[in-house]
C-alpha cells in the first residue's frame, strides 16, 4: 500500500512538470513562422477522439484529444483525455511535418457487457511517446495525420502498451 501511495505522488509530480512545461511553451516568444496556428479534427484507431493541435513555433506544438478507447469492444472501454508536446523535426517540406513528443493520458473505464463488472471503477494513466507524421495538402486547410503513440501505463501495475496507432484528419486555422 505504501508503494502505491509513493507511486501516486510521483505521478502527480510528473503531471505537474508536464503542465508547467506546456505553460512555459505557450508563453515563449513566437519568432518563427508556424505551419498554421491551430487545427481541429478527429483521430481514428484504437482510440476514437476529437483533437486539436496548437502550434507555438515552426517546431513546437501541443496536441490535445478527448475520446474513447476500444469503442467497438464490450470490455475495457475507457474515456480518455490526452495531452502531448510535439517537437517537429524539420521545416515544412512539401507539407510533411514529422514529429516526436512526450505526453500524458488520463481516463476512466465505463460500461461492460457483464453486469457484475459495470459498477467497478478503474482508472488509467500513462506516459505517452507519440511518433507521427502530419501532411498538409498544398493550398488546402486539410491536414492528414498518422501516429504511433506507445504508452507506459502506471495504475495497478507498470506495463507497456504498444498498440496505439491512429490516423486522422484536421482542419487548419491561421
């Protein structure tokens, strides 16, 4: 029990550091041109989500999403909120924007086909490592994205979750 408390406290510290880093990134001076200011859209994969991406410079962005994990299975459905800082690795080369990032996901389980399991409360928290590629169509406000975001889950036990692949599209705003 003591280890669980210790682990919970360190998780809160990591979440606080991630939040503070995002706030500092937002307040940084904007000296570089950005590919676009922000975009809104959907992401499809093992997590169906609404998402937004907000650029602070040519290489810095924050990606925030809200959605359902495993929406088509009767077991282990989670409502999940994810936030990640993305570092874009190159300038806007023919619309391709590759990136790597660091983030955190928080969620709660809901519903189950088994009536005995419907009332249990399970929570989810993970550190995420998104690796992705955005492609902005030339002369268009549409961005397509492909992302693999492996997770390291922290609640109940530490485990690696590699199956977080998604595709999506967003509409950009300048």
